[in-house]
């Protein structure tokens, strides 16, 4: 499903963020991306989401070389990826419903189908009763669940999460990781960058560890 082949990423202002990185994530697999701050975790996720391009090497997603994907095909490609961020990135002047609906509106889906999908996604994360609320009225954990609902509402085959529990207490963190486990159970491919080693160890999924932009350890890889 996701394959990195000797990928480098260099930024002019800070040098190489990723160095000769190779690994493969199978379809339906759930893995954690760990490493110190600045190890390259966010950069790796941004490359998969095509928010940045690699400087060298190839990235294949579902056997497609996204490193060379033309700009006109980016919107279609990004519909296959659900992105979850630590800071939620919600529109504070829009309702919970509107925030979750945004990817479907962009894709041109009908209002009826949008309503069905948004409410199904909110139900999955336990927030259906808050569909008309503004994000600012919700707790941090509830806002993160809105971000998760937005990421999954289009039913993407891949979910990328960048420190999704970085601002949450241990109990809320366990709830969020429990949601990820449910998505994994229905065949979604997940790659989650996190510092939460206690939960990572408890969940017993594959761990890919970066150090200074290189692959430091991989509990499930063959590279």
C-alpha cells in the first residue's frame, strides 16, 4: 500500500530531514511512527499526503509513484488520504457538522449524501449530539474527535495521524487510540506519529522508529 524507496527530503534552511529512507506498509496495516522531536516523523507524513515532495527517491501508494504525480491529479489523490493533526485545524466559526462535511463539499457530493455520511462519522466518534455546536464549546478531546470524523468521513483507505494525542491526558489518549483500532479492524491502513510510547507498547502494533531522518528500527519491516 505505502512504499518508500531510498527517499531523501532536504530543506534549504535546515538540511536533510529524511535520509535514504526505505520501508513498506501493507494494505490494512496499522503502524506507529516514533522518534525524537525533529527525527522526521511529520516530514514523512507530509510526503505521503503530498504536502511536500521528496528530494530524491520514490514513494509508491497503491503501486502509484506519487513522487511524480502531476498537480492536476493532487485533489483526487488527497481524497484517498485522511489526515489528523495535533492542533485539530478546525474552523472555529463553523459548526461541527460543517467542519466534518468540508471534504465532501469539496468533492461535490450531494447534500443528502453529505448529511448521511457526516452523521455516520460523528456517530462513530460519539459526537452526533454535538453536530450543531461550535468547536470552541467542546473539550480538547472532543475537538480531536471532530478532526478524526473529518478525516474518515470520505471513507479513505489510508489515515495518517501526526501526534493526535499530544495535547490530551492519558484517558483521552486511550479513547483516541481505541478509535484508531476500530478503523484498523475494518481494513483501513493507519500510520500514526506519536511520542506516547506507553500506549504504543500496550497496543502491540508495528513500530517504525526514526533517528535524525534515518530508519533506526522497524519491528515489522523486511528492509
